[in-house]
C-alpha cells in the first residue's frame, strides 16, 4: 500500500496560501468592523473600542456572536446558540451602553445577562442629578436580574481586551465556555498551550 505524502512544493504553496487567506480575512474583518462602527449607533470611541475587543474575545473562544435565529418548526424561530452583544440596549425606560447575554452555552439561571457601562471623561463632570439618575438606573437593572459592570474610559483605552474579557467571562465563564484567565500578552489566546 502506498504511503500518503504531501510534496515539498505543495507544503510551500500551502504556507503561501495560508498567508494569502489570512490577509484576505484581515481585510474583511477591518471592513466589517468599520461598517458596524458606522451603523450600530455607538455613542463614543470607548464604546467602539469595547465592541471590537468584545467581538474578538467571543470569536477567539469559538463562540458564535449574535447568531441567527434557529427554525423550531411551524414557521417559528428561537434564539440561536451563542453570545449576544447589543449596544445601546433599551431596558425598560433606561438605555445601557451594552447588554451581553448567552443562549445555549450554559444555564440561564446561573449566567444572567450583564449590562456594561463605559464611563468616559464626562462621567467625572456629572452633577448630583446625573449621578442620582445613574444610580437609579443601576438599581433598576439589578432588580430586573442583570449584573452591572462599570469601566472607566481609561480602563477601556488602556486595554480594551481586558475589559471585554472581564465582561464576557461573567456571561460564559461559569459554564466552562471560556478560558479562566486573561493574558495581556496574548489576549485572544492564540499562542501555543504550555
């Protein structure tokens, strides 16, 4: 029986094709994220940074982001399996910078949705009424079953991946669907396992 082998010139071309494909995917990624930044109604650059980092963190865990609905019979659909990240999410009379939840990754009763609030420079200049409004909003979110995380704009600018990882780990980490620790040197966990 003949042994299957891959010729040296084929391996060389495979390396080149892989790099060509990586370049193509990088360009497509940039174009898609750029369009999202324009179309999704982000309120600030820190929200844009968070979105890009959150997208990469979710995908680096091989999870589906904002999956399409799944047909469940008789022309009806149910929520797809994966992670959902909604910017400028309306919750009751309030708006959250981001709402993150999961479906099909772990039990919903243990992995309640997370509201992410990104507090920019204007946060520090708020008057008593604005601060009171934000505290009331946070209490409303908690009463509705959401966990609430606040990050400063400086946190986001310093390391968008760290902020996105922390938020995402609350949504999926307890289900074992994410790695347990964040590595600043390899935020998407692309390095080889030690």
